[in-house]
C-alpha cells in the first residue's frame, strides 16, 4: 500500500503495510535513524517524534494513523526551544551512552514549546515516559531548566 507522509517538511511516499509502525517507516524506509527502538510498547520513549508538534511514541503508531499530520524527527527538529535544549544538553553533559537522547530531547522540546517555564513537577510529568538507562534524570531536569532560562532571556 502506498502511503504519503510529511516528514521534516518533505513529502514522502512509501510502499508499506498500513499497520507498520511509524518508527520502522522512518528508520527502514526513510533512513532517518535518529529515532531509536527501545521497547516496542511505548514505555521507554526512545522512539519519540513530534506529530503536529506533540511528542508521540512512534513504535506503536500505525503509519496509516498519521494521515496528513506533520512528523518531525530529531533530524528535522528546528526551533528556538530545540536550539536551547540541545545547547543545554551539551553544557550540562546530559548524555552518557546517548541511546535515549533523541527521545529525551524530543520530549523536552515538546514540553518547552507548550510550557516555556516549567516547574519540576511539569518537567517530571512530561519526561516520565522517557527511560534513561544511565539515570541522568537530575541532569536532564537541570538542562531543561537551563534551556527554559535561555528561552526567557
């Protein structure tokens, strides 16, 4: 079945089963490998992308469900919030192994675009579904606060 998707501002046509998870279309068909496979059941957040600007788990989302909504992956993430988060991530030495980072960044950017000055509870709520095997949660929270401060300035 041919399905048309708008990913990172470009239109793509892919020939896949309609129930193929978006994650596998992104990775295998479009070769956008920044979005990671972690658990396959929407529990770890490694597969997070933005669907019309909202963080969404791509490992359980059938590609047919995307419709005409816009998909943004870590490769296409461009906004003031994205720049602030990426800068803060580097300054705070957030990544260790790095595997979860694209999902973490996608969730953090989604949070800051909805709530520019989140408190700890808002950060914890938004990031709850993102698992970090290296347990850098304190640095993640601090980096989100730093990015929020930069956006405010």
